[in-house]
C-alpha cells in the first residue's frame, strides 16, 4: 500500500489511464523487488536466470510499440514468435520437469510485461515462471545467467 500511496503522490494527473496503470504497476514492482527476487532466488541467494538475446529483445520491443496490452494478443512477427516458442519448449521443459521452479526470465523493463504475457500460453504446470526486469534488480541481487533465449 505504501508503494501505491507514494506513486499517487508523485504521479502527475493524466487522462491516459492505461499509461497511468502501467506506470503504477512498474513502480509497485520496483517497490516490491526485494520480495519478488527473494522468492525467485536459489538457496545460495543467487538469482539464476535466462536472458533474452539482443535480437529477441528487439523483436519484443517492436511488438510492444504497437501493442495495446492484454487481453489483446502480442503482435510478434510470426517467425520471431515461432522461434521463441520452439526455444522456450526446448530450454524450459527439462527445467520444469526437474522441478527447478520458478524459471526466471530476466529482460528489460520495457518488454517485461510482453514477455510475461507471451509465456502465459505455455502450460507446463501451474506457476512455472516469473519475469524480472533488470531495473528491478537494484544493488541487492546477485545474478547468474544460465541460458540465453535466442532466435
């Protein structure tokens, strides 16, 4: 609640409710970043994460620039969507089957919501993944890259 109150005091009045909600969501996630990260860290206190390749991140960035957000489908280019789907299946199915949950995907804040939405369609089992923005790491998180999702 403190994060919401803080944002409400600092946010300028706007007529664009969607942008206001998106900014509020980002602010609250940043406020709660320590709790989000603690839930996702391995026993050694290290966030073991997959990252997006620069090319894939750019594909998501292009889609986000014309996306209206959920519930509308993410407008990824078909070849990018197919490669992403294939690589997610190949890379994450063994991780999920071993029970090494949640799978953490680390990406820029600009595309985090879109990556999260794209992964929502995979039905491995329950709450199998979390997406974290680099901006949410702060200076208290140690990270280890365990793989790169590429095209």
